[in-house]
């Protein structure tokens, strides 16, 4: 009996040591509280929890990031994969990237129309090609050759995203700034640290509703929307992509930590505060370092987000800071 207990203790501890720490986001800019019913909020929270658990079950940070983002991409609730928003042509163009902090290897994809899980395509580029960034039809052909099934573009249709398109289209025709909210923002991301202290980060997005076809935001741009290096931190951003590209936000945060010794919390907050204030411009950041420090600042009404500790303790938040 005593032996059995010792074995149980050892196994649980071993597993605990293997588990990753993970932080995720489902986009800055949450549904206005008035539109968030308790039932819908529960769906958001349940999906974030499922993503955290899927990532936590993995033993490397890369696997954790891919698994967590995969769950969010498969949900119609978030602007990535299944829930991707429509561009001006009424089509979807998805972007994603992933980066490994130990090797600084990275993979990025843009202009996807038929890949169910863009984050997995980004990982494929990182691991199975000699490139970092691939786009459009050539990327889809490469992914298919590598055994990734392609889906019909119709798979990505959701009535909610279509409704947002019509709302933004109507507002633009009247030359109004459409109200900020999920029609504007979205994107999912994850940053993980495994037992070896290796960081990984990833981001996946459907872009911005009613955006010009061919436009690419920050999410697939290494150093802008995604970055990971073991010495400093892993980062995934969400928000007005153009600002995050111009200010190379994700790598700027790492540089603040590495060269100036800023804390993770200060580096992320300062990077966000340093973005120019433009109408409708805002966003959020998640970041994690190898000591387990987490930062999740945002400048919108809320940001879907969650963390899971090594021992499996989950916390999820949407509106509260
Ligand atoms: N950053 C994304 C983009 O610009 C959108 C978002 O995060 O909401 O494509």
C-alpha cells in the first residue's frame, strides 16, 4: 500500500513537472457587455478552458501552442479558423504564425482560404520547409502535399461573421466608423513554457471584417504579432495590425526585457501604451517568460484570455482587468 502511494506521488509529480504553463487569448475587443448573455459568456469561457486543457496536456511548448490555438480555431466564437471574419469580397483570408524560443525557428502563413487549422500550416512551414513565410495557393499546395487536408471555403461561413460584414459594410457606406467590437478585432493566440524552459508563441487570425482583399495584418509577421525567445519572453498580439507591424510590438517587448531589464509587465504595458492613438486603434498582448511571469494588458473594453499553471490551475477573464 505504502509503495503504491509512493508510486502515485512520484507519477503525479513527474507529470506535474512535464506540464506546460500556458497563456491564451481569443482577441482584444470583447462583445459589449449588453450583448453578452450568461449562456454566451459560458460558451466563451468553456472554449477558452478547453483550449487551455488541450495545451496543458502536451509536454512541449510548441505542441501546447498548436493544440490550444487549434481548439480556438475550431470554434465559431473566435476570429480564426472556423469563426474567421469576411473581407470586402465576402471571402476569408486567414493568417497565422508560430515561433520556437529555443531555436528562434518560425513559420508563418498568409492568405489561406482552404486550410482548416492555419496554425498547423504555420508549423508545417517551420518544420517541413526551408522557409519562414509562405502565402496563398503555393502554401496550400505545399500543405496538401505534406498531407494536410484542404476544406471547402464554405466551411468557414458563420452567420455571425456574415452579420458583422453587413453591419460594417453599411456603416462604411454611410462613412461612419463602425462601432468597435468583435467586428473589428479578433484573433487568437497562445504562449507556452515547458518543463525544459522552452518558450513558444503562436497567433492565428481571420483578419478584420470588411478588410481589403490581400491585406495582411501583424498576426503572421514574426516580431510584430508573434515572437518567442527563451532569454526574454514569448508574445502574441491582437488588435489593429498595422500599428503592431509598424512598431514591431512583439520583438520590441522582448528587446525591452533583454537589453533594458524591464519586467514582463512593464515591457508589455509600455509597448501597448507607446502605440499611436488613432481612431479605432487598440489591442492587447499576452506574454509569458520562462520564470512563469504572465502579462495580459489590453486597451479595449475587454480581452478573452486565460492561463493555466503547471499544476493545472485555470483562470479565465474577459472584461475585468
Ligand atoms: N491583429 C489582427 C490583424 O490585424 C486582428 C486582431 O487581432 O483583431 O489582422
